[in-house]
């Protein structure tokens, strides 16, 4: 159905495309800062109630993450300007990290459906001032958003409502904290609202949205204690490990506190304790095969309970080239169950099985329907592959370059690496109206930062595939981000190549 799928081809006939589809996209190569973490703890508030254990928790979690190989920054008791600068710096560094993790312990409040993390210098008289005096959760999520493989935000910030004594209308609420028995009608008194993170990001709350987390009787909160104990567990897949954290907290608090997950992890297994070596450089099938047998049993139990990521993992495992494990009909059934439950990655994988006739009778029409359904849910791999289908033409799908270009743009705006490169080429060829060299360079810069080796290789070995104007704009973009100090001349010499390698994430 797709010529050349599974290999990298280059085409320049008025159009330069990186013909690498999502189905041939493997793991990102190891880079200098593979794992980075930002750990924040706020306790010494100047105008609201201080907290007892938050800085203890931050220091302990930071030490735990450092032992797990994270390049960890611990920041405690920061004012808003300090906090904003720290988060901005971390956001820039996270673009070349495989894994970016943020842990926050401190006051957090919800106002008007938005969540805010409270710096120690907050001083407000009314709820409508919070947006200007605190850090929004959206901004914190954005700080990890561009990490290459895994994005995690952990919030231990639901202890109580620090503004409950305001002289405005209040109503009684149920709470685990006797000190917070009232809630201001415009500031939620018990915990935070449920977040809506993008796919591929997991947010973990110490307590379910709308509930209060316990500070703990000792030096650390029950949630932080469970994290410290279980994060280092060797070779436990991260999704299973976080469920162990939840179960440990519920057990220690006699079910009074239940940590909760929001968002979704990608369909690739990760191990914070032990090593990711078993999965590095492997496709998803081989990566999931690295799980220990007891974890496969746990996945099966989760799949039975309707967990779509577990279904997807088991589906990949069933496509193992090992003939004793190869069970394509089982993979088809698992992907179908997850797709029927609305998972776009499962739809994408099920489409490939229909397309190739694996585990089922070949059905190109159904494959196209599933690719389109997955794409409609914003799954970038499906959008990019669908673009190639329209660009090349396929059985039951007439060639439509204009439609393909629109899909490439959509995937590029979702930061799909190959799509970003291809859109840059399309702009450079003046195929996309209203965009010029600066736009092309912007996409090339982001494609470089995404960590795909092919992008760096092509820009280094065949830079003249782009016009001099685009090359100059790329140098300017590198200079703007302090990667390049040379002349903006469009010549991709040793200095520019070095700057591209640094922007890519290579140590020089």
C-alpha cells in the first residue's frame, strides 16, 4: 500500500520529503541529558499557612531521582519571579531530554476551573488576583511538554485551602484536614480540579481531584514516602510502578487518600529503576517483550479491567518474531478492544494489521477508515502516515497532494519530527502560500530539537537541498537560542554544523 515504507528515502522534484513514516520510527538515540527532573518544595509562606513536610519531601524525592540517574534540580521556598525563571529554564532543557519529570510539593488551589501552584511570596486579597500571583498548572505541564519520550508531572499539592479564612461567603465541605473545614465559594477548598494533559503525558495527583492529601505525621507525607520507596524498584514498568504507589498510599492511609492518574503514557514501556537498556533502540514489539513474566501477568489483569495501555502493550508482545510467542490473532483482538474503547494509538496499530492482513483478512478500506479515525483524534503518527497515503496515492485512495500537504502541516504543528522537516521543505519550495524562510527555519529548528537522527544527518550532509534564505534563517534561529555565534551567511560550515549538533542535544 505504501512504497518504500520502513526505509528512509529522499525525493526532490520540486518537493523535498523525508519519507519515513511513523510505522518505521524507532527509539530516539541516547543523548547527553537523557533524564532530567525539577523538584519544587514550598513551605515557608509569608502570608498564608506554612507547610511542615513539603521541603523535606522535595529534598528526599530529589535525592531519590538523582540516584536513578536524573539530572535533578531542587528548588525550595521560591518567590513567583524565581519560580517562573526556574520553570522556563527547565522547559528549554527538557526539549533535548528523553524523560522530563516535575515534582511539586506545596499549596495548590483551583480558581474558576484553573489550577495554580502557590509561591511563598503570594499576597492577594481576592481570588481574581491568583492568576497574576501564582504559577498555573498549564505552565508547569508546558515545561515538560517537549521531552522526547516521557513526560511526567507529580503534584503533592492538595493539602488544604490556604485562603479559607477570607471574609466572604463560605460553605461546609468534607475534608480530611480539620483545619480546612470551610471553602471560599470561588476557591475550591479541597484539592485541585482534574487536569487535561495531552496524550503522552502523565499527571499524578497525591489525591484524587477535589480531595485533600495528608501531610503525614512524620518527616514526609505518605505520598512522598511511597514514591521514595517504589521509584527505585528495579525493572518495574513505570505504569505498573505508579499503580504500586497508589496502592501503597491507600494502604498506609487506610483508604483515606487515593492518588490518581490523569492523561496517558505512550505505548512504549519505561523503567525508572534499573535500566532502559532493554528497550533503547528497539521497536515497540521488542521493547514490550523485555518485561518480566510477572509484569506481563499484571498487564493481563489490567487489560481485563479495561486498561487500554495494557491492551496495547500485550498487543505488541503478541507480534513478537519469536514463533512461540507470535500470536497475530491475539494482537488483533487486543488492539481492536483498545480501539473500540477510543484509543487512537490502538486504532493506528489496528489499521496496520488490516492493511497488511496480519491477524485478520486484508481489508484496505477498513485500514483507511481506522487511519482517518486515529488522525481525527489528533494522533500525530496517523496524521503523518495519512499524509503519505494521500501524497503517494493508495488502493481506494486517489492521490491528492493538496490534502497531503494539509495533513503534513497538521502533524508538524503537533511536533511530529518527520512532518516538521517535510513542511519546512514544502515552505522552502514555495508550495505553502503565506509562509517564508523564517517559517521553514522554525520547523527545521524544532525538528532538530526533536532528536531524530535523520534530520540532523540531512541538514549536515545535504544542506543545499534548502535555499540560502532558509539556511540563513536557520542560522538566525540557532543564534537566537544561543547555539550559534557565527556569521549569518547561509553557509553550513563547521561552526553551523557544530551548533546544530548542540541544538540536537549532542555533547561537544
